[in-house]
């Protein structure tokens, strides 16, 4: 850990097939979600020079498989603390196998959890899960927001996530690719609905509203394999922000993520 003020982060994997983010401070190393196999997450951690033995905890956003697939395995093997809200625990419990009672922790929506030198604020989103919530991390005046898996971003939610130093924001689908693609009609309706996912355009307009002079990095996350392309998501974000008169490439940068490959560790 070489940044004494904020934290270091790697998006280990992001996409419709699996999601996992690593964040560390001088005192804590945590994952947000563990939606791949324990073996794959271990490999991705090794790619950034970290090991699962170093981890302290996993924060869970919601119970969908692409966010919890490896939670139980990692928790049992490395004796990790798992944090989720009560409804998510109820939905997740039958899916992840037995977890020791002392490893189970409740982190309710709208609350702030302090883990040593890290403060974490939880906030609810609109998604078809039991009680989905995402997180804003704070340390020494620095903050990082992760927001994926939501059908829309209300004005109230925009207020909660404004002015972070860095973001992981959902760019799930290109509207035209989704509409013209092979998905059945009911699945298209789910994705496009209020409890689905943000499109490339949706994510870009959210960022245009919430970034400030402190924002230095935007990572595009949770891209659909079938209904998006990295190039499309990236172009849509950059073009929309430029249209809004924002200094993309100067004041801040836009970065891609990958479902199979970790981003380089970056400091916030």
C-alpha cells in the first residue's frame, strides 16, 4: 500500500458473468462481491500481487450468482467476515453453503460501517434482488463509489454519489444491440426496466451529473457479453461527457474493465 491518504483499488472482474472488486488501505484488504470461482478470484488477486490469505472481509451487494458465486468458498477457506444486509443474507444463505455465525455480519442499507481506517456508506438501488445495495468508501477526504446493477439512478441517489474521486459505474448494454439481439422479449423488458441495468447512455448521463473537479477516474463496469462492446461503452461515455462540456482526457480519464482480467491497482 503506497498511498498513505486514500486507498488502492483493482476491479478484478466486471461483467454479466462475474463481478469482484479489491480495495485496500494500510489496515484493511476487502473484496466487494465475489461472483467468480474461488480459484479464479485467487488467480486475479495474484495478478495484482495479492493473495486471498491477506483478505479481511467481503462486502456483498446482492444475491445474484454473478456477485456471490465464490463468497462461501472464500469465507470458509480463509475465515473471512461477510457483510450484507438482512434481506440479502436471507436470500443468499441457501446459495453459498454453511458460514460460521461469527463470520456473518449485518450491514444495513443507508448505514455507515467503519472498518479500522475505512468508512463505508451503503445505499439502496433499484434492481430485481431482495434488497440490493452498493457502497461509497471514504478515507482521509478521499472517496470511491461503486454503482452497478440498477435500473435507474434517482435524484436522491445522484446526491449520495456526487463528487467522488473515482467511480465504477454500470455501462451494461447498448440499447440498439439489446433491442435487435437474440434475447427473448421478457428478458429484454427486464434489462430495460426500472429494476434492470443502466445502459451505456444511462451511465454516461449519471456521470455527467455527479462528477466534480475532484473526480479523476471513471471505470465502466458490468458490460453485457451479448449486448455491448467495450468500444461502444467507452465511446458513448466519452462522447456524452464531451457534449456536456466536460474535460475528458484532461481533468479525468475513462477506463475499461474486463470480466476475465484485473485492472492495474490504482490509487484514490
